[in-house]
C-alpha cells in the first residue's frame, strides 16, 4: 500500500464558483482534448455518435434543480421568497490531503506529490484493479475502457510547469477555457493566493467534509435567488441592453437589417 506525505510544500487546487458556472461543458471538452493529446494514455472515445458510445472523462458537469426548504414565514414575503434554481456542479478529482485512493493502491501507482500536493496515477504501474475508484467517495476516477488503466484529473501537471507555454497558459486547461470565469486555480497553502481569498470571502465549502478526506478543491456556494432578483435583472436587460440591441438591429446593414425592418412593418 502507498503512504501519504505528512505535509506538502503547496496545496494546488481549484476553487469552483457554483454561482457563476453556466453548465456549458467547455471545461469538459478542453480537459478531454488536452489529456488525450499529452499526459498518459489517450482518453478513449469509441463510437461517440453510435448506439453504444464508450469513453472516459477526467471532468464532468452535473446539473441539479435546487428547491429551498421554506418555512411558513418565508412563504408570506412576496418577491423576497427564495425560488428554485438550476445549479451546475463540475466534478473532478479533489486532490485530497488524506486521499483514500492513494493508501488503498496495492502497487503504488496512485500517489500524492510532496512538492505541490497533486494526486496522480503512474499508469505504467497501474494494474487496473479498480480499488482506488471504490475508495474514492466522490466517484472522481474512471477506468479507461480501452487502455484498462485508471484515469483522473492531473491538474494539467504537464501544462502548469511547462515553460514552453506562455505564462498565462500555465494553468489547467479547464480554468483557461472557462468562458464564465467560474474556475480558479492556485495554492491553498498560501493565505494570500487568489483561491484562498475567494474561499474566505465567499464561505467556500469542502465537498462531503464528513468523509474526512480533507479535499483541497473548494466550492463557492451559489447565491440564493428571489423573484425580485429575476425581475430586476429582466427589467434591466429589457430597458438597457434590450433597447440598445433593438436599435442596433434596425440600423444593421445587409440581409438581417433588412429582415428586421421588414418584420417591423408587418407588425
């Protein structure tokens, strides 16, 4: 069995903003592309558009509808009552400080690095027994159906230290590609880092803290929404951006400008 380091010099990880994530899956696609082209065996993607698609992913996004648990008093406040909302929940390896996937590995293929705390799999030593996937309480590991080795998020370890890349690209592919800015990368061991400050300001939470795995990755909780919030947002759009876009459409050249003006006359 593999032992865990007592401490690590850094605690590299992600702070994921559930209030900002729009569920576009850009992080999933970018992760798949980078990790198929570079570190370890390529991620399989067999019969992707057929009747029986098979493949593995290091990052997935789950979507839930969250309904607040309201008391009778809350239900009486018109416009201020929290409403049901959709939450998009990205999930990948959380690079736990007390990672059970590491200690259960019989060959030492799974290990945690002392220099930065990243949990990795040495695929040459992996025998595909699947014990680490059983031990992970988050379901963050996947057995590649083609290569028959265990796959997991590497925090793009082959990217974040790559001096051949521009400095702004030396972050995980999922972070670099997120159009909503919902994913943040940094060192949680540094209280002044961007991720540490975000967690402190927003009350970041550890996923399934009761498991005792001490995950490094943190989630920034979604802000509760009310009908008043939605009304203000919609009125602002219709009175501001909506008006500006409508004016711009009428003045637009070419076919679409003509079509907009023609439809206005028909109305």
